C-alpha cells in the first residue's frame, strides 16, 4: 500500500505516503489534516519519550494514543489496520503493524 489515511472514527487526521521499509518499520511522509492538531500533543509526548530512550514514559504516552481508537485505512476503505505502532516527527512518520 502506497498511501494510508490515519483516522479516528470518521475523521481523517492525516495521510501517510509510503517512502520505504526498514524492517520492522514502514516509513512515510506525513501530511496532517486540520483535525490532527487535537492529537498532535500526544504524538509529541511519545516522540519525546522515545528520543529520551525512556521506555516507561513512552509506554504511558503511547497508551494515551492507543486509547484514541485510531486506524490506518486505505483510501478506498478496502484495507484497515487497527493495531499498530505509529511515530510522527514533523513530516516523517514510521509505523509497524
């Protein structure tokens, strides 16, 4: 899949355009939608913990993201991933499912 939509319910939070894979992650260019601003602080907190190599803090931060019920959905709606780990750093994103 070359493109995924990051969604919460029926709201599109952004688009991930696949650039390359480096097992176990797929790397993408992230294009936020206006609705992403509501969840951006949660991704910023998890990224900060990841960069600080603080596993406990990262787990706590990512649990808040998981509680949002996000999904990655193909643009045509034919494919959906509900369980994944997604990191976003500006225009770069990487995930594994």
